[in-house]
């Protein structure tokens, strides 16, 4: 009888060779995609994403825990893992060309998965939880981050105000601004609870992994993350307000503010652990069917030799070089600088304004114009214009929709619609009009993306056009045009829309000199 070992001989390298294979692949990934890794780590420095620094050590610890059940120096090469390398490369390229930074980072994670798959074959399924934890190296998408931040700010502010009123504290709420009479303070993004939510989802996964009895209870635990985070943050805002009205406003700032956030995060962690312990006492342990077979044939395969590892290293280095060089092949068209942008548009007279350096750094633009216009026949009425221009667009250097910039500071989105504006006799463009409200004041905000001869109002379509034009025209230049008007006394008349439309029509004839078609 022919033994199994005759068909699948042990071709694994020595321990030294195995370590060399593994570290060579990781080294080539870091070297090849170092610019993308730098961008990812730079986002980790933001307060809402600094938990990402803990992810890699956690991943390594979880892998180390399995050292007795998973032989990391025994390889099971699978040739079809090269398809995952190709998918990862595609994600990085599309993310870079379409300025979809999250897609680029997901591509990096897929490269790590491809390395594991090429070395361990089907055995990689035994590390599914570790790979899930590793996925937290990808910061949350910025546009989702800002939207959730705003919603959580409103909810945390409202709950804290209700807590204060239970103590008969006189308090007024205007969006995310809380007015205590003796002091008025704003519930900013750092107090919104989102910073807790992202880190707490990671924490809940770890607590469930180590202390929960089955997958169903772990899923239930994850459902508690959002309400616990919001409740804890509401209590934090409540305590801050109580200190303020009792003559200790300094406890709401600087070190005490940050320390309170850290302390309440620990409290939230204790609550999640308590919920896990409580769930473990309720009901029987549920048996979850095993998803993957553990039969011996799943582990069959050929160990990678030097040629295969060398090929994978070339794919990583070459793919990284191509992804890095692609944006530099783009054509940057000639244009006029905004320095000579006209001070009069359609009868409206404007004054230039400058954007502070810290805000300009977040705008990422290569040139911009920011102006406030007034009209002699419209006393007290102003039109605000902002046009950031980008000579090229890529990750962390692209136009983005203004919703997240306007939300906050008391403004709340009350409506949105797409409207058609006539800019010439037989030419129309679509603009997106958003209505924001703060007390009795309204903000009518219009915007559209403009670049390479086309307009769009959808951030998603703008990304798709960027990818298409990057391949077809070798261009990604463009801008976003924002035309806004503040309307007091809660009265938005048809005349306000007419003034904005006429201004946009007059502006349209000027834009081609500054934004190439």
C-alpha cells in the first residue's frame, strides 16, 4: 500500500529557512508599500484612531498564544494564493487613483492575508480571529467617521441635558452646544463617543474571545457596544457640566478632560466584562456548527521553495513601486492662479479671506479662493464662496463633500436635494443644495464637483470618474465649488434661491480659466 507521505512528502524548509521566507515577504511588503503604510500610520495619530497602535501587538500576542497548536514554520503553499496578491494590488491601485484611502488600507490588509495564505494554505482559516483583529489597523472611513461623530454628538448632548434637568439645573441646548448660563461649552468630536465606539468594538471582540462561552453570546455583546459608549460619554458630559456650575470649570479642560475620558473608557470596559459574565449565566451553551472541515487533506500542499518566495517578493516590491509611481504619471494642466480671481461676480462685490494654516492642512488643496460677496440691493445679505483646487488627487489629497465640515458648531442638517441650475441658454448643471439650521438661522449650502470638463454632486461618482479619468486621460485634477448663504429669521424665500442660482450662473463663465476642462 502506498503511504500518504509518498504523495505528499515533507518538503518544508529548515527553521532558519522558514523564518527567512516569512520575514523576507514581510520586509518586501513594508519596503514596497512604505508610502501607503506611512499614510495609514499618519491617520493613527488622530484621536479617534489612536487605538490602531495597539492592533499589531494584539495580533502578535494572539498568534503567539497559538504557538502550540499552529506550527508557523510548517508551510503549505497554495498556487492560487497569487490571485489574492492580484486582488490586493488592485485594491491599492484603485484606492490611490480614486483617492479612496480606506480602500488602499484594505488592500494592505489583503496583502498580509495573501502572505499567510501563500505560506499556510487552507490552514490560515485557523487564524481567522487573529486576522479579524488585524483588520482594525484600517482606520474608519473619514466620511462615515464624521457622520457618526455628528449623530453621536447630538445624542450625547441630549442625554446629558436630560441628566442635568433631573438635578433642576437650568440648561439650554442648541445642537451640540450646551448653555449653562454661567458657561457655554460645545460637545466636540472628542466627546462624541465615537472614539470609544471604535476602540470598544475591538475590546468587545477580545473580551468575547477570552471570556464568552459561544459565538452567539459574543454577537450579543457587540450589540451592547454602541449604547454603552453613548451612555458613558453622556455621563462624562454631565459630570463636566456639574463641575462647571459648581465653580470648577478647569476640570473640563486639558489634562482633567482627557483623564476623565480615559477613566470612563475603563468603566465602559468593566461594563462590557460584566455583561459578558451575565450572558454566560443565562441559558445553555449553544453549539455552533463548524464552518470549515479539519480533515487532513485540507492541509495538503507543497511548501514554497526559494523561487516561489522570490517571485512573491518581486510581486510585492514591483507592485508597491507601480502603485507609488502611477500618480506621478498624471498630466497637470496649465491654469490661472486664484490670486487674480475677480472681486465682482454678477453684481456681487467680494472681499478675499484667508484660511488658517491648520484648517488649510486638512483641506489638502494646492490652491483655493475664499470670498464673501455682498450686493448693494441686498443689505445684510451675503454669499460665501469657497473653491479648493487640486492639481492632482489621491489619498489624503482630494476634494471631499462639505457636509462633515459644516456639521457641528450648532448646525444641524435639515434637508438636502439636487437642483438644476441654468448657467447658459442651453446649458444646465446639477448642484446639491443642503439646508442647515441653528436656532432661527438657516444656511443654504450649494456645492458641485468640477474637473476635467464634467460636474457631479455625488462623492461616489466623483471617485469613479477619478479612477476612469486617471486611466483614460492621465488626469485627476479638479475642484469642489461651494456657494453658501446665511438666511436669518428662519425665512428662506424663493428670492434667496434665485440670487444663489444667478450667482452660480455668473460664476460658471469665470471658472474655466481657473479649473481646466
